[in-house]
């Protein structure tokens, strides 16, 4: 009886070893999930998805409708750089125009224009924006 129990015990212990041997035999006959072909296919799929994400982000950034806010009532008319990361931006909100100073840390209202500058539909503000800004800043400094 003890021989029967020990034989049964040995048979039970050998079952996992036989399962591993059968799995390895099946793997050698079939293509491994980590083969070069499946890795290349996975990497190409990943690159395609990443390329689609970059393309959509670029298209949204280039699209003028993405920058419109408040149903088109808020528009950036023009902007000029004042330093490496500072800008003066002329913004139209409804019928008002504001000159904003934009830095990486904050945005300040520099001036509220009493009379809005005329806007040319093709180039933004008619005339030279930098010249008009300089003239306006001189007028403000003279007060």
C-alpha cells in the first residue's frame, strides 16, 4: 500500500513537469508570441497610433477655429515680442480692444483703447502695429 501511495505521489509531482514539456513542444512547433515578426507588428502599430496623435495635435494647433473663444467674440488682433518670452498682445473682446502684456508668469492689462483700431480682414490691424503701439506708449508716457 505504501508503494501505491508513493507511486501516486510521484505521478502527481511529475504532472507539472510534463505540462511544461508539452507547452515547450507546442511553442517550438508554433510561432512564439515574442517572435521578431510580432514585435515588429506591435511596434509599427504603436508608431502609427503615436503619429496619428501628433498629427491631430498639430492640426488643432494650426486650426484658427481651435483658438476662437466665446463664439468668435474674443480675437487676438496682433502681437509683438518685447523680449525673449514677453509679448504685447492686442485683443478684441466684442467691441472693446485691450492691450495686454503677456509673460510666462502673468498677463497684465496695459491699456484699454477708447477708440478701437480699424481691422483689415487680411492682415489684422491696418497699418504698422509696432508703430501704432510705439505711438500709443509715447502718448501714455506723456500724460
